[in-house]
C-alpha cells in the first residue's frame, strides 16, 4: 500500500505546486548591496517600480501600474513633483517616522517624462524638493516599467 501512496502523494504535491497562481510576486534578481537604486517587480498584471534598497522595506517611492493605465499610483515618503496631495491625516512610515503619500500620477506628466527619459524624477518630501537619480544601469529597469504600462508617449 505504501509503495502506491508515496508516488500518488508526490504527484499531488507536484500538481499543486505547478498550479500556483501567477499572482505571487515575481521579484527582480538585483543583488543586495545596500545602495539606493530602481528595482522592478511584477505581481499579476501589476508592475511595481521602486526606488530603494533591493529586497528590503527601505523604499523611498514605489510606482505601480497595469498595462494601459493612464495613471501610475505613487506610494512612499516622497511625492512626485507637481502632484496634488490631499489634506488630512497622513499615515506614517513605521521604519522612518516620515509621512507617507499615496497619489495618482499622470503617465504623460513632465515628472514621469523626466523619469522615462532617464534623467531623474523630481519629488517633494518633508525635507523639501529633491531629485531621485536614474543611473545608466537603472535605465533598462525603468524602460521595462514604461513598456509594461504601455506608456511611450512624450
């Protein structure tokens, strides 16, 4: 009996593993080196472009979109420049103690064009305006985000 049960259990386990949905996060393979950089991951139809330390909770900003979206959702301790932020209670990042923002950003905005064209993305945080740089190594990751979203307009 045992000689039949083991292969059946192994087949069921393999089938269950193979049938897992694509909704689980697919993380980029960027090595952890502690530096801030742009990182791309996917979860189902959603692309997530984050500026922060790879494979950590240390994220300055995350932009998300699905194919064909006219707006990206921006979440983080900074807000893309030129985006209106609603007044009212603001959640606080438990790691940094900084206020968190969650706003929609037009994919055709100057801010997103600056990111897409590879210079930097202008942002505003509690310390005032700043720019998050795009290095030549980051450009392919950012191009992948915009290709996924379908945003190729200037």
